[in-house]
C-alpha cells in the first residue's frame, strides 16, 4: 500500500507538472518541484531535531510510569473495552495502558506528550505482531484513531484566531468539537467494518454510551462559559494535565521505590534510538508530499471542485476554506499557512475563515502520522489504515462545512 501510494504522489505530480508546462506555458514548475524536494528534506531534519528532544524527554518519564505499575493499572481497567476492539491483544497487556495514555493526551491537545507515548504504544503492539512488514489489526485501529484527531480542547486554533485579531477566539470551539466527534466516529466505524468488530456488544455500547454522556455534559458546561473563560480554562487544563502527569509518574515511582533518575535515563535512551530510526521514513513521505504540492495538483483539484459547486448552483463560500482541508492530510505546517492566509484574505471571522478553522481542528496530518507511527517499528504495509484514515479526514471536512452552515450560515 505505501509503495503504491508513495509512487502515486510522484506520478500525479509529474502529470500535473507536465500539464502546467505544456498547457500553461509554465516551465518554472519543474524548478519548484525540485526545490521542494530539498526543502522537504531540510524540513524533515528540522522536525527530527524537535522529535529527538520530545521523544527523549517523554519516553524517559514513561519508563518511570511503566516501572511504577501505572501502565499496568490502566491496562487492567480497560481490558473489557479493548478485548472487543483489539481482540488479539491479551487482557492486561501493557500496550493497552499505553494506548489509553496516548488517546488521553491527544484528546487534551497535548501533542508533545501524545506522539512519544503513541510511538511507545506502537512498539508494544509490534511485540504481539507476527509480521515484521504488515501492520496488525490492533496497530491499524490505533493509527486510524490517532489520525482521526479527536481533541477536546483545540487550544492552538484559539491561538491562531487570537493572533489574527478575532474578537471571540473560541467561537469555533463547539463546531470543532462536533465535527471532530463525527470524524472520530467514522474512523472507528470504518475500521470496525474492515475488521468485522462487533460494535453492538453490550460492553462496547456501555462504554460508548457513557463516553457520549460525559462528552455531552462537558460540552454543555463549556457552552455556558464566556470566550475569555473558555480560552483560559483550555490553557489551564492542558498545562495542568501535562505537568500533573509528570508529577504523578515521579511520585508513584518514588512510592514504588523506583530509581527515578536512572529509570528516566534508561527510557530516554530508547527515545533517542526511536527518533534516529524515523528519519528515512519521514524524508520519504514529506518529500513526496512536497513535490505533489509544488506541481499544482492540489490547485487543479480545488478549481475543479469550485466549477462543480457553481454548476450545481450551491453556495460557494466554503470552497475558499478547502485548501486547509485538502492540504491537512499531507502537511500540518502547510494547512496552518492556508488557514492563516484565509483569515487574512477574507477576515478572521468571515465564513471561509470559520470553516477553515473548524477543518484545521477536525482533520489530521494523516501521512505524517502514518510515516512516524509505522516507520518507528519498520512496517511497510499499512493495509486498510490509509483508506480508513483518509475517510475520517473526508468526513471531518464535510462535517466542518455542515456544522459551520448550521452555526454561522
């Protein structure tokens, strides 16, 4: 799957580049495509520098949590749930605790913690995988759910809107939460269909029903807060949770008589090794994405969508927000740039800008996540992970448009 996908990026880019040269009289497109190769290679190294520090730090703390027994406790608590979602993972296996920690960090918007914990979870799942090449069902589910981008507190979106002068930076909070929930649900359902999971199992229904009630209550509580209070709560809750996790790991380690410093260093060494092995996978994927963008293929797609929407007689305002949604699966930085450009061009509180902000918070950098998570354990066959993750992105984009017409249309 990854071989065909990677080759496809270059083939599509070549066709788009030739079209711009022969039909659009733009020979400079090839210079842009070649330049993008080197730019993406440089960006890959810059990303890796950040990952080296982040992975080393968090895998050090995580090793303390493992030796203190916290991961095992989480695994035992969630065994009834994951026995249905990941039946090939033994009940109480440490991987289940790590998966839970990763989902929790993602949900709270703690990106710096979520990626290292997620990579450690992927490594633990790989220990149960009979194949060194193809992803297991559990790994596919874990990757797709990570790529569905469920975030309770989208602090970064509030920050971008604040920087652009929004009077109410948190205006998009509920639209993002709703679109995000739909995207995550579609991710779970698509994987369940592919893996023939029985989602009507009473245990799963109880877990999901309880989760829906908690989420609804949380949304109702936050909906009654002012924009200032909501932004302050988001920032406080995120930072408090982040430092609280570190303190919990250290205190539990001390109570269990774990040599916390030596254990931290031991885990940090693993983080260094994991980061080092990621670079080839990251360069391969980011360079392919860079060439695709530089070729103009995404712009052609956007023009085609605009022409189709106009032909159907629909409102076209949302089309101006689509660059963010189209680019997000390929590049987080590019999507961020598209979002800011939309805000500056149309106004921070314009309809296209609100839709773009909602898309930014409801989709994920799928190919980056794919390269990092599967690359960390050397997997080359993603099986149905790419299709399910891209479906979740598509649903996130469509849900963002629908929700924004409901809230702001």
